[in-house]
């Protein structure tokens, strides 16, 4: 669990990235919603790292038929 100072630093970093991408960070309600959405996406993406693909073969290359 993060401390208050870590949470503040993470929030500031998030706002810097948002501002750097041209978003209006003065809209605190919108930034809170965006932060929540980003957190949900990260949770979903973390599940991908749990998939064991060690025994899987790479797919063959798709080469479309020439006409």
C-alpha cells in the first residue's frame, strides 16, 4: 500500500503526463474520472502478464494468396 507522499507523487506524475498530452488538468472531476479509467485498464492489462505462454508455439505467418 502506498503512503500519502507516494500517492501525492503518483497523482502529480499523472497530472504532468495528462498536461503534457494537452489535457485540461484544471477540470478536477474529469481528471479523477480519467485516473479511475486508467487504473481499471492497468488492472485488466496486468492479467495478461499472468498468462503462461511458455509452451505455446508462435503462429505461422499469414501470407495471402496471390491472384
